[in-house]
């Protein structure tokens, strides 16, 4: 199957606070999936999302698959 030339790609966002914090509510790392347009947003994506493991809104950064 050939690679798609489409501008939209699926990216994974991971909580940055979960990797540093050992005193969180439950073990694990919060991850979200979303889409971004690679032509309009070439830099890595950063969004404030709710982390169920930290039980607060934290910054989630794009990770490589």
C-alpha cells in the first residue's frame, strides 16, 4: 500500500507531567490521538488536555510513533 500524500496526519499526544510525577493518582501515562495538517503546522503539537492519571489539565505534547 502506497503512502498517502494527504496533508492531514494522525498524531499521538502524551502527558508531559505523568513522566515526571511519581505521586499521581494511578499508574500510567495519558495519551490522546488527534489529527493535524502538516502543511499548516509543521512544528510538534502542544495542547492542554485533561489527564485522568494526574487528575488535572496538563500539557500534552506530540510524540513520534
